[in-house]
C-alpha cells in the first residue's frame, strides 16, 4: 500500500487531543505517501460521539475513520486498543504538535 490515511484526534487542528480518543471534538485526517515520505492534510471530521458515554465507544468512533489504517492518539482505552488492533489498525501514541508527531511516526512505517 503506497498511501495510507491517518486519523488524529484534535480540537484545534494543531495538537493531538489531550484525552481519550473518543472525547475529541473532531479528527484531522492525513494521507501518508509511503514512497515519497510525504504527509498531506485531507480533511476534518466532526465527532458526534464527543460527549457521549456509551459502552465500547471506540467502535462507534471508529465508524468515523474506518478508511484510516493508522490512528495517532494520546490515549485509547485498553478495550478500544484491543478492538482496533484486531482490525489491523496501526496505533501510535504521542502528544503535542500533530505534524511533529507524524514526522516521527512515519520513520517507523
């Protein structure tokens, strides 16, 4: 796969959301061209589950980004991590500036 999509929870579009994945107001979606090692911003997707507290919330939140094969997040609950990994979603944990974290993450991809 030459290009992959990466979902990043962020309320401001600049920094990774400081909290659990499903509580972010929106997700920034990026595309990584693996051959060129280039990251391109694609879009912002609102999270209608931001303020909900349902059981297994990660499953609902994932429907918003099921075309993404990677998630860059500060926190994802244990059950959510297990569920995502079973679906072959590559999880990267970081905090701070999105672009800085993405640049570090692509070195391992």
